[in-house]
């Protein structure tokens, strides 16, 4: 498959700064349609102990513009001591199935020497009350024989025949450097009948580009134009170590062709996303296509959005 269409994203600026009282950062934005032009948006903010919490807010999406409505509401805090999400939660994606809205999130545990693990939890969102309730105390996708280090589901899609697919980040190894431990992880694929119990395909679906590339962050998969498109964050080159947004396409969602030159978005010359651009979330509403994304320092400068130019 040869995709030569270049996506051209027009940046619309910062949508939400890290301005929740008592918290820093606003990372991993994800959004779901509720009715008309009303959406629910989720993102993660860090407390003084650097533990991420998940917030929800309403948003309006209309004619190429996104606006946050009202004050964000804290809905999910770190789990009980020893649980897989005791050191924080990162919002990954929200998906509607039948009449229920589910949010998948990465639960965080810190280990000695700066190491960490993160597995996948799921909660049910009440879009009318802006609340979220964990379905389980434990993860729905986690370390196993194919995922020895971690398994963080970041994008979920349900096909017409009822098969759930997830494209998730899973660890390959940790490398010891003069500056400490550096993770190496990439994008994997799994399937499920119910979104709870998953069968994982072993191995990366997108190989690392070279000896310098070491991390893929938060793939987002959409089915547009009878093809699967994926935007994802990646980092590690000979010249810089901060995130950029890459692109891949697929006919079946399993075999992927990578071509980062088509992603259509890069860092700015100055400002909140001038050093890094990462954690994309792509969606469509009324024939317009949008991307939420983070900028410098993993969301410390908040998140913005872009609109696809036709």
C-alpha cells in the first residue's frame, strides 16, 4: 500500500493551559462526542508528588473551533496502595459501546532507581454527571508472557462485527545509561470480544527506525477513507531526544506502513510546543478533522489543537 497523501494540520494554538489549582501539567487529552456539538474531554494533571489524576470537562466543537466549557472536574485519583495505579493515572482514550462510555487509562507504579511500570485500567463515565467509576481494582490489560515490562492501551476501536482492537505501548527493555535508566518501548496490537479480556499479538507492529529511536508514545488510530490511519509520538534520533509526531497507515489495522513525512505536523518555531510535540488524539466531527496534542515537557505547557486542511 502506497499512501502519498500529505496531511496538513493547521495549528489553532493552546486550548488548555496547566491551570488546575494545586496541579501541574495537562497531558494525554482525549475527547468523545455526546450530542450535537457537545463533547466530553479528559486529560491528566499532576499533583505535588508528580502523581497524575484524571479530569473531565465539557467541550464544544463547532466549525473548526474547540472550546472548553466550565471548570474541569477531578474524576479519578491514584488507586489504593499496592494497586497497579497507586502512583498515578494517564487518560488514554474514551470509547462508546452501545449506551455506555468507557475510559481506558494507564495506571502507574514507580520502582526503585527511576524505573516504572504501567498497565491498563478501565472505568465507566457518566457523561451527564461528569463522573467516572472504576470497573475493576486491577488492570484489564497488563504484563504477561508477551508483555514482560508493561502494557498501556492507548487507542481502542470496535469493528462492525463487534471485535475490539487496541494499539498499545509495551516495554521492550530498559537500558542503563550514564544519566540513569532509559526505557525502550513500542506499539503492539491486541484483540478482544468485550474490551476486558485481550489476546495480544506478540511483537512490534512498527519497528524502531534505527539504533537511536527508543520510545513510541500514545498511538491514536482512526478509520477514515476505508483505511486505518495512525498518528503517534516517537522520540530518539542522533540529533535530538524530544518527541515528534509520526504517521502510519494500514488496510487491516495489523500490518502497518510507516511514513512520518505524511504526519503533517511538527514543532513550532517558538512557544509552548517549540521543543516537543506529542500524545496526539485525532477525531472527526461534522466533516472536519481535529487533532489534540501536547507540547513541551510532556504536557507541562498544556495541550492545544489543530484542524486538518482539506
